[in-house]
C-alpha cells in the first residue's frame, strides 16, 4: 500500500498523538497510594518516569523534597524509620509538622543524580530542598567511577552517555547509549520502561513471556498467560513488613556486630573526584532554577575508618564544607553518630536516624535556612488575625 502525502501526515499525527497521549493518559488512570512516609518502592528504583510523577505530585505543595541515595531512602529501615519520618515528628525541633518528603533512590550517586534531576526533575524549581552528600562515593576510585577498568553500576542510564563527563569505567556500546538518551528525551520510551518494571518484573514483554521457572526441563509458565492481565492499574508498593528492613530484620544490626573491624579506604581527593564535580554541577543547576538548597554532609561512619586514615577523611569532609561555605550554600555537617547506630559505612539504623533528625533540627544553620518559611507562616497568621 502506498500512502499519499496527506495520508503520511495523518499517520504521523496519529503516532505523535499516541506517543504524547499514552503517557499523559496513564498518569490519570493509574492508582498510586502515597502515604505520609511514602518512598519509592525498591523494585521501582530504576523507574525514572514514575520518579518524575512522584516529584510532580509534591510540586507546589508545602513540602521540602530530600534528595539522595539509600541513606535518605533508608536501606536498613522501614518507611517509618527514615530521616524524613523523624524530621517530620513534633519532637524533632523542626517547625511546621509533616513537610519533608523522602525523594531518595537506592544506589543513586552524584553522577546519576545529576542526570535524574536534569531530565526527570524539572518540577524542582523555586523552592526549598535538601540534598544529601554521601562521602562514601569518594571512598575509592571504583566508587567514584574514575577507575579506567570497565565496571557495572546502578543507574548507568542516568550518567553522561557522551563526552565530556562520561565515566571512564562506563563502556556501553552505542546502542545502549542511544537508548538511554532516547528514554530521557521521549516520554513514550520512559513510560514503556515504567510498564516493564512495574508489571513485568523489570523485563520486556517478549522476555517475560519466555521466562523459565528454573526447573529441569524448564517450563515457560508465562507463555500461556495474557500480558494484559498483568496490568493492574495500581503501582506496586513495598511489602508492609519487609523481611530485609526494620528492627526485626536480621540485617538491622550494628556494623561490627559480627566482629568487623575498621578498614582502610582509597579516598579520592576532591580535585580528582568525578562524583564531587558532578555534585557541584548538580547544586549549580538546582540554584539556577531558583531553588533554596541545603546540603547535609554525611554523617559517614567514622568508626569504620582505620584510625591512621581518619585525618584524611576529616580533611575531605572539611573540604566539602569549605567549598559550600565559599559558595554560600547552606549546609549541615552532623557529628558522627555512636558506633552502635550504624549498619555499615554510611547507613544509620532506626535509632540513628532519630538521633540524626534531632541533631539536624537543632542545628543553627538548618534553623536559619528554614527561617524564611517560618516568617512567612507567621505573616499569614498575622494577616488572618
């Protein structure tokens, strides 16, 4: 069949209409239950289209997004044990009730956070927000992604795919890189990725159909199932009682409960760190959008650092604080928590988050940063009176 010019235009209009209309329509028919302590479900950590919807949901509300990696998300704790939960409690010395929103993602790091906010966080503008700086990402060339040897890492589709800031360890082929760029810039592709992650076990429909059950001989149970039946129109959430997280979890224990000792790290200096440069660019971009940013540096588990290296770590941490001060960026550098309140090098346990929230709430820099909001609230009360 040969199409005329008018028919080609009609076909193009239909395709473009579907490409724009399907994602737009889906945001209005898919149910999402976001409670006060809601955080991105672990299984949706790479669903950036849904993360964008999460940010859009809180845009314009009396909310302060808290951006960061699994320290903000809460790797070892339940949603009711995270930093944002305790910041929202009345006894955290933070005025105003529930307004801090957990916008952390598991495995996120500055190079990926930069891409996430650039392409999926456009609604973060002209507001207050908190960004967590985890010194863990500068604890070795591998963590910093500055090592030349090829390595696999989380959120690779968010890092710069082409020069000048592509990590040397990222050696994906051209197809993977172009696919990542297309997913960032075409909403339809990002929506398809959401469907695969949310309803098909993070697989494409053909791969889901051919999934083996692990038996011998293998069985293909999904080959006879209707793919449409998988779509429930309700975004899956984390289990109410996650066996991997919370005080009852075997993982929820002090870092040295099994006899672990302090270790030596291969710290990467700020002048050479790719992650730190990305963090600087991220803060610059957020401020260009008119945001009032506060940075929380750490607290890293200094007890886990070999004693002879603690001076190196403190110099790195203090260098970050000095740069933030020089660039007039509000920041808090909480003191190290007691050793028993850490699960590993950077993640607090539930009681650790509670203590951290109280210390942040009492910090003068944090209170001054919140001052504009407090004065505005007072002005509205006086106007009503």
